[in-house]
C-alpha cells in the first residue's frame, strides 16, 4: 500500500466531514469549555486551554486521515503531560481515536495506536502522582497500577471493537463480491446456454430443411422422369406423375413455411403457415407418394407418442427413401416395414439396389449424420449398412418411453 493511501484512505464523503466536524464541536463544548471559563490570566491555564484545543480539533480529520489524527492527538497528549499534573477532560478523545485507527487503517499499521496508548498509559499516571510526596507509598503504588490498567483499557477496548467492526465489514464486502461474481458467472452460463440452444435450433432447422428439400426434389425428379418416359404411350400416367409432382411441391413449400416461420422476428408480419408437423399416420402417404417401387408394411397399431418422436420416425423413413431414390438405381425396389411394439418403434427400410455405391454416396453427405442425430436425441439406435445380398439397409429403433401425443 502506498504512503498516500495509508495516510489518506479513500472513502471519506462530504457527510463524513460534517459528522466528524460535529463530533469535534460536541467534544469541544464538553471538554474545552471548562478550561476556557477558568480564564487565561495564569500561564498554566492558558497552556492547558491550548493543549485542550490541540487535543480535540484533530477529530475533524478522523475519517479523512486516521493516522494524522492519531499523531496530532499524541503530540497534544505530550503537551498535556507537561502543562497539567491532573487528568484533563480531553482524554475522552483517546478512545475515539483508538477506535478510528482500528476501524479505518488496514494491516499492522493500526497497531501503532496500541503502542502509543500503552506508553501514554504509563506516562500519564506517573505525571499525575509525581508531585505527591507520598507517591512511593504502597497506597500510591496500588493506585498507579490501577490507573495504568484503566488507561490501557481505554485504548485496547475501543481498538478491539474497531477491528471487529472492520473485519465484519470486510467479510460483508467479500460476501457481496462473491455474490456478484456468482451472478456474473450465472449470466455467462445462461448466455452460453442460449448460444448452445441457438446452435441446436439452427442444426435442427438445417436437418428439417435438408430432409424436406432432398426428399421432395428426389420424388419430383423420379416422377418427372417416369412421366416423360410414358408421356407418349400412357398420357394418363404422365398426368398422374405431374399431379404427384405438384402435390409434393406444395407439401414441401408448406413444411418449409412452417419451419422458416419460427425464424421471423414477427410471425404475424410474415403470415407464416404453422401447419402441424407430420405424424405416424402420415408415413403411409409418404411411401405411396415417394415411388411405386417402394412398398409399406405396418405391424401393430400406432401408439400415442410425442410429436417429436413421431416427427423423428417420419424423417427416418423420408431420409431412407430419399437415399433410395437418389442412389439405388431405376430398377431397384424398397421395402419399408414399421413395427409398433409395446416399448419401441422399429423402422426397417431395405432395398435391392447398388449397395456399396449407395453407402459411399450417402456417407459423403449429411443425410446419415442428421438421421443419426435425430434418432440419438430420442434415445434410440440407428443401423445403416450395405446388405450382404445386395442393396442397403436402414434400421432405427425408437423407444416409446410412455410418451403421449402432444
């Protein structure tokens, strides 16, 4: 700690100055006024009055500079030892100064007031009895010892109180600092959680858009190629293919509006279409619309599950069929089997296309990774592999966990 900070510790406000000035004025009225009323005709009275004033006025600096106050009072006390052979009323300032130094001066420097007070506690009583011819008597010796203890107690007791108050205040400040640090850390954690939630939301939206766009475009391409191939021979089939393309495009646009709608700052402004998310019942229509080379088998009754689990099952079938249409080849067929059990939902998508090539092509994109993230987030397991007999296999097991429809 620098000397300036030690002599003039920060923290004394205008109100502190006023309170300390009022304290000095009050002590002056109580302790200096009697010496003033005695008059200044005698030299001893004049010096006692001066010593009394010098003893009290440093209280004005009590909180602005506790150490300077202690030094000034100590010098005034020495003057009193010289000019007065009896205790003066201004000694009441000493406990105040002792408390002040202990309260406002940090570290070991505050102990100076105890050392000075101990010296004064010895010198003062000696000065008061030195003019007594019987001061060496037993009675005077007992009085002297008692006076020492009383004077020392007037220094040590307020010092101990001041240190206790200072330690309590510092403990409160430490608690406030710890609470502030904890609050700042909590804000940082919440901000981090918000960023993670935002990142997860972006990833989820990216997966949704990937599934919708990739599947819809694959269906539309397959239907367009099929319609072109039979346009001359079977106009009705070509018309049906065009109808499927239009319906697929409209559905994809509706789902994209539903997903992108949550990104708008003002959903009402954009008039976003918040259509319900696909359910387990929509899987059949998904397979029928995807291709006539894909068939669906449903085992058991669809259970009541959460919207998130239903959407995951729907997207697994959608992504598997998308990969089938893109990579299995024009002659391949796919079998989709959905088994509704008591504890889980099992989805199997098997095709007889070019298995090895399909695996390499799919692995190069984000389809399998997004599918695996969806299934894992629901606590399920995903198996994707090339079949030994040819083709590709996608198997997902999704635990129901007693979820209800939402």
